[in-house]
């Protein structure tokens, strides 16, 4: 029983001196791990934002290209309609004579 009291006394005296640094190291490690995780997420978010911006640029370029083709097609259609009208008019004039 005397040995047990001595052991309890030693644990009560030196226990906090051992536990406090262990808890502090554990907390520091957790903090560092959380900081690394946050940095990793931040970098991942930046990469996603860069990819989104690249997609936006590509969509804008596609819109511009589509608009140019649409305008070109419209111009060709109007030109073709004018040619057909001219042919119809010349054919009507030939038929009248």
C-alpha cells in the first residue's frame, strides 16, 4: 500500500508536467495539419477558378466564331436571293418578248 501511495504521489506531482507538453504538441500538430489542409483547399479552389475562367474565354471565342459564321451565312443567303431574283427577272423579260 505504501508503494501505491508513493506512485500516486509521483504521478500527481510529475503527471501534469508530462501531460501538458504532450497536449501542447498534439494541439500544435493538429493546427499544422489543419493549416496544410486549408492551403491545399485554397490551391485547389484557385485551380478551379482558373479552369472556369479558361472555359469562359473559350465560350466567348465560340460565341464570336458562331456570330461570324452566322453573319457570313446570312450575307451569302442574301446574295443568293438577290441572284435568284435577278435570274427570275431576266427570265421574265425573255418570256415577255
